[in-house]
């Protein structure tokens, strides 16, 4: 079995998918999101090597916590950089009927990488939910925000839909970076075409990761950017929902008044 490079484990996650979840944070991520609150997971080296069975055993010790609609989520870092490990881990979990979730940026997906796609084709039937964090719908802004392109990420959305994998979209609203109504509407219009879209989480930017940058000796990229007000984030979510609605041709009675 393929060992995973693990940053940390959390036995009682409540914001990492449905229900109460056992959360596996993997080590390694190619993204450099300006608002990342886990910069300690960036390095591809490091972490603790763990066998999939070790993680399953840890899960089963606390299984009672996860029975009512919970399960296991792999996040990071970037889980899909370690696809062989995920296949082995999820294969074992499915022997115990565990709900499996991947929290990903989608950055590892390249539609022309046939060997990688073959591995994803093995992983997807073992995956109950993908939580996909789309950082920015605009290609240029995405590069500025993350140092990476977004074309493969958007292709990954289509891939998930074609393979009928349930998808939750996550979007962090950062003042001055991801809060422009045009781009939010465009994001909604894009994701509104997919039948596998099951939920939308719009998360307000926060600065809770700042102490990690100080500890690592890194300058904080968004110094001076204030946290997003939760009420404002709710308004921004509505803009995305308007895009979804228009893409799907859903019109409220007030639209014709």
C-alpha cells in the first residue's frame, strides 16, 4: 500500500463535510493562495509517513462519533497530489462503509495526463463527495491570487459532473480580491450548469492564519486587509446564487413583475 505524507489528524471536524468528521490533513500543495491559513502544509517534503491502515484504525477507534451522517475527509495541503494513497485509503474505508470526502483545490487535475486520469477513474467510485474550492473564476486574477492557472480546475468540475460525483463548491470572499460582483456572478453562472452541484459554501476571509506566517518567518501577503464581515459574505453568496439561477433558467415570480 502507498503511504501518505500526513501533516496532522483531527478527530472531531465539524466544517469539513456533512456531519462530524475525522479529518486527514496531507502535506504538500503547489498553490500559494495569498489568504492560505495553512502555509505549514505547502512543502512537498516533510510530514509524517502513514500507512492507510493506520489512519483507518484511528478512525475506527472513534467510529461512534461519525455514525450519524459523518465520515472521513482528506484535506491539506492538496490531497489529489497523493492520489495513489487516496485510492488505498478509500478502498479500506469502503470495506467499513465509511462516507468519504476530498477537500481539494482541483489544481492537480490535467485532462491530458492520461495516467493520472486513469487513477482518478479508480478513485472517484470510492469518493462520496468532493468539496472543491474555486479560488477565482477569472484566469488572470486566479494567477495573481494563487500563482497557478485555473483552467485545469475548471476542467475538473466537468470531470466530476461526468462521473456523477457529488460536489460542494467553496469560495472564500476576500475584500479587494474575490468580492467583485461580476466575477461572483460569473462563478455562479459557470457552476450552475452542473447537475452534481449539491451545495455552495461562501466563506468570509479571516486572518486566523497570520500567526503561522510569523512563526515560519514568512511575510503575511494580505497585511492590512481586514476580515470580511459575515453579513457582507451572505450578500456576496446571493450574487453567486443569482448566477446559478440564471444559468438554470429559474425565475422567481418577482422577476416578471
